[in-house]
C-alpha cells in the first residue's frame, strides 16, 4: 500500500504518512450502518499505524475524541472480533457516536486530516409525512439513522409549508428509502410527488449594500455592510473572502456577515431555490 497524503491540523501543512505499523495511527471512516443486533457500526480503513480495541482516538474532522469499542472483521454475515487493527486493515467498530462517513480518525497527539470523500448533491426531493401520530416519533428517528448511513440522502424541514422533505439521487433512490422505512423501521408514511432539486446562481459580478439600524434605548445597534458577489466555476460551492484590513472592524462581527449570506442563499430570488457557486 503506498504512502498516504494528509494535512497536519496543527500547522496546516501537508504531510505524508507511510503505510507502516510503526507510523502514527490514521484511518478513514467510509461507511456507517445501524445494525439491529449490535447497534451503530462504523467501518474504517487503517492507512498508517495500528489501533487497539478500547483505545482513545481523535476524530480530526470534527475535533472530538472518541473511544474505539469492539473491533470486528466482517465476513458477509459473519463477524470476527479482533484485538488490534494494523495498517491496511478494514474493520468495523462499535462505540463511535460522533463519527460519520468521510471522517478521519487519528492518534490524539498527532492529528491529521486525510482526503475526505466527496458526495454529489441530491437531485430529487419529495415531501413525506407520517400516517398517524404514533408514526411521528418513529419516522424522525428512522430518517436520522438513514441519513447517517447514506451521505447522499438529505432531510430538511420546510418551515413555510410545515413539511418534511427528503432528497436523494433519483426516484429509485427515494423509493428504496421509503421501502426501508416500511420494512425495517415499520413506519407508515405518505409520500408526495417527486420534485427536481433546482439550484440558482448568478452570471455576472454585482455589488450590494445593506444597513441594519435598531434603536431600543441606549446606544442602539447599527450595521453597515458592503458586499461584492461574483460567479465561480460550477461545483465550486460558496466561497467567503474577508477583505477587511487591520482592526477597522472587530473580527467577531465578520462571522455574522458570512452567516447572513449563507442564510440568504437558502432561497434565491428567481424561484426560491438554493443559491450555489458564488464568491462573496
């Protein structure tokens, strides 16, 4: 197995981890499964070093420490418990509550980020609702477990219509999801008609100015933002650049500007579809 490239999260520099048991531990989670008999299983591949059962590791993607539970080698429906997983091993483990597909696991003293898995955005959406009140809690738990297992499956709540909207990679994908709700989770659900998940974007650079003024006594509140937007390459997503120099504006106010832009991007001006591929 060739060496793997990673990013040192402390220095932000690129590093190379050799495929050796003597190197620091690093692994990539590539699958999450909710097993009805043993619970939540996280599958990962070890790219360097080794890890033992009950060891403490760092989820470098989310900045959280996790404790490895039992280590299992999976042979179809047969599970073989092992004490240690060394370089190149593909194993499943129990006990990781905050680890999801694409996350990097590593030794806490030498944190690195491996190249994550990129997933395509959903292209089709349908509204779904429980058939009865008894199904309400069950459907929420079932949808949460399904989103953990499948990163291309998304669940959103539309506040305007009060509907729960599920999105996937196509009509067949969503049919399988609904079928699993009925068969595995015994949840009764009514499904609406499929809708294509359209996106919006801009085609030319633009400038905008916004002011926020609120007087409730005392000094009041005032905000003034000058914003430049420009299109970027398709699939580039959202890019935020802060051009404020020096201490003209306190840094703690800048994240609020980015959060406001992201919130506004959820609903475009043409058809109310999400905005994508812009630089602010």
